């Protein structure tokens, strides 16, 4: 049974006379414990799809279901609560608050949800340990490397034990070594902790860690790949090239 699914999800910009379809009728089901990657050419609708699935933007039409909740009909307060409790977000830019320590940054979602500060900080330390930053909790973002900052952002996304983590180009601002570390943490979150992850990426090496890839073009799903066997990154490159040329 899917934990997250969309029904004819559509996002239109522009005017009625000149509509621009950023996403055009996407039907997608994400299973519990799945690591799904979304790929496609620039402007294909990848990030738009992720933002709609996370309730960060409202669809023009269609629905997004998270378990039994239709996110498209929730008011702002209920949608904010659902995002805070049931979704985790990781972005290309780390979005850490500079004046707070790593553990304070990680604790923010819990504190906003009413968890007492001592308990929130304790759970933040546990989440930092999961991503290998147990000795960096007192450090501010400026005292962490780019890879460490992104791992702290991942710890923040995981601290509420969300139903789904949505990651938008989480390695796009990192060098290759830090990128490998972060994507391995995502993979471990699936394998060790049963997390569900939806990842947008342009990098075949990153997407190769997923179980399944859907390819978008012009706001529509045009292909799909359940990854198996060796040479996954090369398979993805070839498929991505075919999508771009089709």
C-alpha cells in the first residue's frame, strides 16, 4: 500500500491564454520504505512535483494523499502541522540557522511542535548520532563543512520520524566525497530505519542508490526504471539521454 500518492497532479503558471504546465497530470504512488528518485531534463517539473508532494505549493488541480490525508484540501494551519509531523525536507542549500548550534537546528521541528526543550535536544542528539555527527552537536553551521551541514540538515529532517523525507538536489552543493557520504546516509535511512525517501536529482551516481526512478519530461512521467544489477549509473545515463531526446 502506498504511503504517498498523487492523482492527476497539475501545476499551471502563466495565463489562461498562455498556460505553462510545470506539472501535467502526474499519477505517482510511493510505497512505504521505498527510495524513489525523480529525474528529467531541466524544466521537466522535478522540483515542482516534490514541492507539491510536500505541501510547499498548492496544485492547480489534482490531489496529493499522505496516508489518509488529502493535502490539497487542508487549510494552512492543518497543512503546516502535517508537514511538521509527517514530512521531512532536505534541500540543496542547507537552510540551517547560523546563530544556532547543530543540535539546536535539529531540535527546531520538535520545539515548534511543542516538545519540551530538554527532550527535543536529547532527540536531536540521537538524530545527529545517526548521521555520524554525535561530536559536532555544539558546533554552529559556520564551523561545519558543507557535507557536515547537509548531514545536520538530514538529521533535522529525520528527527520527527516522518512518514516521508523529500530531498531536492541534496548533493547539488557538495563535492563528490561529501555527496557520496550524504547519499549513503539516505540509503541507510531506508535500509536501517525503514524510512521512505523521494529524491530529486540530476546526478546518475546519486540516483543509482534508489530502488526506482521515474523520469519526467514536460511535466509528465514518460519512463520508469526499477534498478537491478550492475552498472546502475550507466543505465540511468542512457535512459536519461533517451528521455531528453524523445
